[in-house]
């Protein structure tokens, strides 16, 4: 798929990028190559290929979920400027 100058300018506008005029042909070529590669990947028959989360057949070692710190909520709320019902009160910032 060959992108034109107007396509590159539209993409740059959507991405809020400034592109120098002399760089437009290179961007068009690079983006076209990327889109061609994506089209090649879409053409591959993946029937019977099971999706995987990671290319290496690895599993994570998981640890026990244990509490490692004491609950100091009351201490921290005691020194807070304003609390109510276990929550910190803050000034309203959105009108």
C-alpha cells in the first residue's frame, strides 16, 4: 500500500507531530512498508495455531500471598489534615 503526501500529513496531524517538508517522502515510504508488512502477516494461515501468552514455554513461579507489613492506617489518618469514615478528605479541584 503506497501512502501519498496527503496521507502522511493527515497521520501527522492526528498524531500531533510536526514533519519537515523534505521528510515527507521518507515517512511515506516507511509507513507504506509497515502497512505492507502488516498485510503480509494478515495473509498467514493461522488455522490450528493455539494463541499463547509468551513465545517461550515458561511459567511464572508464584509466591504465597502473605501480609508483610502491619496495618498503620489509624496512625497515618491521625496525622492527616482531614479524614472521614476511613477516607482522606481533599479540596475539590474540579468545578
